[in-house]
C-alpha cells in the first residue's frame, strides 16, 4: 500500500489516546519512524517526555519539508504533538479525528514546527 493510500485510509479515523494518537499515526505512515518509549498518555501529557524521547532518536532536522517527513509541533520551546507532511500540509491525529491541515493553518495553532527525517 502506498503512502498516499495509507493517508487516504486514515483521514477521518477517530482519535483514541491508546490506539490512534499522534505518534501511532507517525509510525503507521512512516515505517522508518523510531518507536518512542512511554505510554500514549505520557507522550501526550508530560511536557518534557515527548521532547526527551525525540532527542534520543537518530532523526535529522530538515528545513525544507517533503512528503513523509515527520513534523513535530509545539509551543514555548517544547514539542508535544506530531504528524506527517503530505501535499503541503500535515496529517495528524486531532481530538476530533485524523485530519489534514495546511502548513499555514498548523503554524497558526502551533508556532513551533520542526521537520524530521530518518
């Protein structure tokens, strides 16, 4: 199944903090994404835990995004949410379900946007 087929299949899927949170989505769409330690709840709610786990990976920061890049999102110097770049936007697991949002809309919600590539 192609990356784009996977994206089309997940759009609209309901959010579930145990089975369908943001990093589960990243792992599904980007097969080379690292497995992060911790529970979905600790990755989502612990201010520093997600950032600490990201720092342990071999992911490389990129400034020009391409499809399948991991996009981490945050505020105040801490990243706490993630998605995957696709067609000029970010596919991510939002509380209302998995959605695609344009990069400009994402930047209005999350002032800190960083691209990572494995």
